[in-house]
């Protein structure tokens, strides 16, 4: 009805509602109509798809693609779109076929998308072959109608990569040898050549092929490249054909000559604030001037003489300095930067006639010697120094800026001295740190009962220690000695300079495992004291033996089981034993005439337990501890 009215060109339509004739007189079939209306639905077919592309390339005559699985793309639209709402849902059907075999047509339909949409279809692998020419077309459809087919798009598959190109340069010949050619900043020409008949251009670059240049007739291209630094350099080059297929890379290696000028420092030992002449000599021909700067200062120009040499004067005001200098030829070609760096010493010089700084031993410990400080910068009025990183001390400088101090090292071996200078205005130099080694003239120590670095004697066992002077020391009148934990004592020397003492350990020093340190100094009639001799030995603990037939570290006993321990003294004169279980309270048990004692014990818990036992004499001399490990089996 509505279609017919539209087809007839009518601009109005009258509708009548009626009741079947034989029901017209029956009021039960009466009806009332409130705002009657008509619902209409119109639909237009989607537009013919456009914007066709293959592998990201818009369709065009002679289109080439470098893959057998290209992505086909089309844009679909629908005229029923009412902005800002999305249009109808549409589907795109892709049809493709070999151009020479149109009967092998294949179609694929996408899922629905709201128009407008860009729809893609990836060709499955194994269907396209290199050298084949193919066509595809697309149409769109909504729920009610379909568009016509788009104009077909043709493309040819080309997956053959061109061969790697050759690279040649007269300015920078392929050679890894020195001195090389050209120079930093000096551009040279490089020619790329491809044997492929369809080469389109070349990609090239130092870090990787990142710059493109089109190929000219004969499949060649020439580019200009200026190296940034001297030494080995290279270019990586790829050929690319009309399809976009890239070849493997050719790495062209060459050597860039160092053109930076040579810098000669005329005052390498110059002080801070003292001028120094720097001479620039060319490493290029026809140099007429130099462009230079000190540190971050402004660039300046120095004119070269007929030999290409120029001299400038710099006055460093900081410790570490860099002179940037480049030569320039008559044609305006700049060389590389020499980048001459130098440091100005400000740390003072330290000398000593008594102690060399080469690692060899010097004047003996305990002997006074001297150190002399001389400045490395102007205006020095004092020096701050310290020995062995101790408290700093200050000494005034003389009129010539130098100072001398005396020092008496107490010990032999490694020592340090740290010194820096200070000017009247408070400017401080860098610090110099040096090591020196006073020779040892310590006396010798020996003992038969307590030999060095081994165990001997025992608690309550007296030992004799003999002292003798170093062969180079004469006039020894006494020795000062000290056992660790005890006060210093003095013993007079015999006429031959020797002496001896007797020492008895009252107990075993468990804190240090029985090790004892003895220090001995010799004193002479001249009032000098030698460095110390360090003598270490271990007091034999003479710990008691502990045995048990019931308890041991390997187990075998249980909780509540009573067993006996037997203590056997090793310390002569033992009258009792002091013992404790598991670090608890100490218990004393008397020793029998045979030097043994027996105690009973029962464990109140399983697993690990310990027993510690010492023996003791009537005078209170105690042995070292004996440790006995016990394991109680769980029930």
C-alpha cells in the first residue's frame, strides 16, 4: 500500500478502520482509537566499498607486494547513517582470484561492524606464489541489501630479495689500516651499486640502515658522509627493490685519519695561576689557523705560521683543564678536536732523608727523623699534616714556602703521612698521602716453656722469657714488657744487654682461647726506646678428660635414665672439678687421690645437652674447659 502510494507519486494517504459487516450492529465489537499512527522503516543499500589497499599500499597500476600473505583492506560506508549515531551494521565480502584463472575465485565475508568501518582480510599462507598476479574486489551488505562490487584491485607478488650491494669510496677506501684517510668532519662520497634489475634505492647508516637514497640509472647512488671521529668507521648498506624487498646488509669498513693537531705543553710542571705556552702543530696540510678554547671559555683563533704552527698562552685557574683545539685549512676544512687535558698539581711535595717512599725500610722505629714540605702553588703560608690518619697538626711555612717537621715513629712497618698546603687567603691545595716504613729494631723474645705461636706450659706452670737486643741497638739498659690484660713492667738488662723474666699464668684465658700476647721494648742509655716486639703463644688448657659409658653425642640414652660421668684431671695438683650442665649453675665435686671424680646425671628432656668441666688446684689455679656433648633419644 505505502510502496504503491510512493510509486504513484501521491503526497497523501487515507486509511480507514472498519469492523466486519455482520458484527457492525454488535456494540461489543466497538473500538476507540487514540492517536493512530503508522510506523515506517526505510533502508538503503551500503555504498560500494572504496579505499582498497594491499599490504598497506593503495591500489594502483603495476602494484607490487613483497609477501605471499598480504593484508587486503577496504573502507565500507552506509548512507543510512544518522550523525552522531553509528550507521547500520555491515559486512564486507572479499573476493580474490588469479588474474589468469578467474574461475578460481574465492570469497570471504567478515563479521558485522558498524559503518563506517575499515575492514581487513589477511590472505592465508600457501595460496599466493612469487610472480603471480592477483585481483580482488569487495562489496558490502547490511541486513536488507548489498552494494555492488568495487572496482577490482590488481597486484603482483614479488618476494625475491635483491643481492647485497657493493660499496666503494675514493675518499675513504676500504682499509682497516692506519693512518687512514679524510678526517673527522670531512665529508667523503660513497657509491652504492646493486646488480638487481629492479633496484629502487638504498638504505644506509653507521648504526644501521636508517637513511634512504633513490637509485639512479644503472642501479647506483652516491651519498656524502662525514665521519664524527677518527679511527675505525663503517657504513651498513642495503639495496631495496621496487617492491620494497631489502637485501642483506653490506658492511663497508674504513679508517678515518686523526687530523687533530698535536699539542705540546711548554710548562707541564707549572703551578696553578702560572701561564704556560701551548704549541699547536698540524696533522693536515695547508693549515692557516687554529680554533681553540680553554675549558668552557669562548672560542679564540690563533694564526698559524708558514709551517702551520701556532703558540698560545693559557693560565689555568682550576686543577683539571681541557684545551679544545682544531686546525682550519685555507679551504676552510676543520680538523678533529685534539681535546688536550692536563692537571695542575697543587698538592705539596714531601721529601725525607730518613724514610723513603718507595716501600723500602728507613730509619729505625723509635728514632727521630724529619720531613720537608715544599709548595706547588704560590702564596703558601702553612701546611696541615697528620700521621696515620690521626689528628691534624699545622706548621707555618718559611719565606720560601717550605717547612720541616720532626717525627719519631713508635712502631716499625707501615705508616702514612697526609699533607696539604694553605695560602694566606685560605685557598687549600689537594692532599698528598704517602706511605713509609720505619725499620724494626725490636728486641728478640724466646721461651722454652711457652714457644712462639704454639701451645706450651699450662695454668700454674711457670715459664722463663729471655730478652735480647737487636744487633744494631747498643747500650740497652732495660726492657719494658707487658702481658695482655696486665700492667707494664720493667726489668734491668744485664751487662751484655740481655734480660729474662719468669711468668706464671694463674688461669686459662678462655676469652682468647688460651692465647697470650707479650709486648717487649728495649730502652738504651741514650734515652731511646725501640719499637715493640710482639710475641704470641698459647697456654695449654690441660682440660680434664670426660668419659661416660651411658651418655654420648651419638645418643643411646633416654629421658630419666641415670648415668655416670668420670672426670680425670690433666692439671697437676687438681683437688676439685667445677662442672655445669646446659650452661646452668656450676657445681663443685672433690677430686680423689687419683685425680678423678664421678658424678651421676639424668636428662629431663630429649635431644641435645652439654656438659662443661674445669679442674682446679688448692691454690685456685684453673684449667681450661672440657666440653662434652650429649644426645638424648626421644621416647
